[in-house]
């Protein structure tokens, strides 16, 4: 899990700027998720506008394909992995799922206990 300082460095911004814009790491995650949702919504409307109103499945198939491309993108996968490794988000996950996610995607924190609840 990247600390905010490293995220700021990679983004070419200061740590203070990220905290000013997002408040904390959860605010950053929320903003990224909202951005993905806006992109998907825009794609849905673009497909509907391209094919017209009366073509049901003809609309849903390209929308599904475009949505899948967003959900399977490297950006979305990285965001989901980062969010899943956040301690506050992990606390909301159910037992076996939380342990599986943590074991598979998250590096142990230097400050956290090696025991998993």
C-alpha cells in the first residue's frame, strides 16, 4: 500500500496538496471511484446516443463491453487493490474474504500486527 507521500511524488504534487484536495487516502479513493463512475456513465450515454433509443439489446451489448473494459483496466484493478489494502476499508470486509484479499494483494505493514482478525 502506497503512503500518501509516495502517491504525491508519483503524481508530481506535494503531500500537502493531496491532503488539501482529498482530505485523506479514503477521500482520494472516493474521488477515483467517482471518476470511474462518471466515465462509465458518459460511455453509456455515448452508446445510447450512437444507436438511438429503440434498440434495447443493441444498446446494452456495447455498453457492457465498454463497461467491462473500464472495470478490467489496469487503473481500475490498481484502485481496487489499493482500496482493499486500506486498513479502514479492510475492517469492513467479512472474515475469510478480508484474509484472502490481504494475503493476496497487500504487503504487511511495518506497524501492523502479523495476526489477521
